[in-house]
């Protein structure tokens, strides 16, 4: 018996959202205490160390030569097979776009209930689970009981709800390839994205996010935002109004109807701080706001506030970062 977690990686490392999901998975009632992880490919030594530190006891990776990118149906079938093999009581993933999609496929294939965006779980009598999960973009919390009937619980974990905490005791996990006889249908849909096309860092897992709002002034104003993000090794984010105006794509939107981010640093440039936007960035460890309006709502939520013209502040900041980088 075990808990099974779908793990996502980026640039050879386990993404932060998956580390949070592993922490959540360790809290689930499982006997004996075993935590298995499924990865789409063989993990790097660095990713394997992350998995070990977060309590994974069994690492399985999909061994499939025909797999050239993200294939949700193939991963769902791998989870279905591995869940049966491991006798999993729960199947967990981070509530990322990929995680929710794969678990939705799994639930449909196996006829299981899927509960998305969980933040808490506790055992109930008869093997049921009492769950708290986010609804309506996190503006509502739902308290519910999932009756599993002895079948695996399928749960995704809200990406900002649980801190990633290493396991108190960790041992070297086994690493075993998972080989399946996948049909053409399982591999028909694959999405491949290169680091160059994606900017190198995804918004959901970025340690630094540089976001721009209406105050940037227009699409051309995001050139310095992109430069800052590159200098800081981060990703570009935007407010909803920016996407509504057509300045930037919706995939970069941070907020209740966009991506919820959990970076170490969130740099908000020309963003007023509507409650819907703050819902998407409130889990940032540190927030710096740059705005000409000292009374903008985001200024009171920021750790540091810079009151000034973006046209002066951002180029000066980029120049300082370039100089610092060249001095190393």
C-alpha cells in the first residue's frame, strides 16, 4: 500500500509545486508509510536528490521511446497501471495545468472521483477522507468528505497552499523504469516546448516573477520587464487588464483567473493590486511594488515599495543588475 504522486520537472529539477504536493502526500493516511513518484522520464541526479529529501521511497519513470513531450493520456495510463501495481490508496499531483489534466484523464479511465485544488486532508471513519479544497479561484473553501469505497483517492494540491518541507527521515529510493504497452491513441497527443520558446522558466514554478500592469503603458513597455526577468532568471507576469488590452498573452496572467505563483520574489511594476491579482501572488515570499501612486492597494501588501516612474526606475534597476553581473 502506498501513496502515488505524479512529479513534474523543469530544466532537470523537480518543480516547487510538485515538492509541495509530495509534502501533502506524506500527510495522507497510508499503511505502510510508502511514497512512490512517477516521472515522465529518467530523473537527473539533482531531481533524484530532491525526491529522496522529500520522502519518496520508490521512483518510477516512464520508459517509452515514442514519448517526445508532454503526453497526458500516456501519463494517466501509467498512473492507472502503477496505482494497481503499488496498491495505491491515493494518487496525488500538484494542481498545475498538467497535473489537473493528467488526473482528470486518470479519473475518467478508472471511474474514480477526482478532487482538485486540495489544501487539507484528514482521515474519516470507514476509510473516507475529509478534504478542504479551494473553489472559485480560491475565494471559497469547500469542506467535504470523499468516500473512496476502498478505491484510490485522486487529489490535486493547490500550488500555493502547502509549504515544501523535507521529510524528517529520508532513505535512498529505488529507481525503476515503468514499461507499458501503450497504443497509438495514448501517444497521439504530445506537446513539446523548448526552453527557448518558453523563455526558459515557467510562470508557475519561477523563483522570480517580474509582473507588469496598466502602468507599463503599452506592449512596447514590456521590453524592460522582459530584460529584468532575464537578468533575474525569472518569468514575466501580467495583470488581467494587460491581457484584456491585448498587450500580452493570457498565459502570462497572474491572478484569480490566471496563474497562482509562489516565487521567492515578486516584482510588481505599475500594478494597482486588485483583489483578483493579489489572490494570485499573495504566496510570494517577498514582494516589491513599483508605482507612482503611493495609495495603490498593492503598496500596503508589499514588503518594499518604490514610489516612482517606471520609465526611470526600471531602466536604472536593469542597469544596476547588468553591472553587478559583469562585476562577478
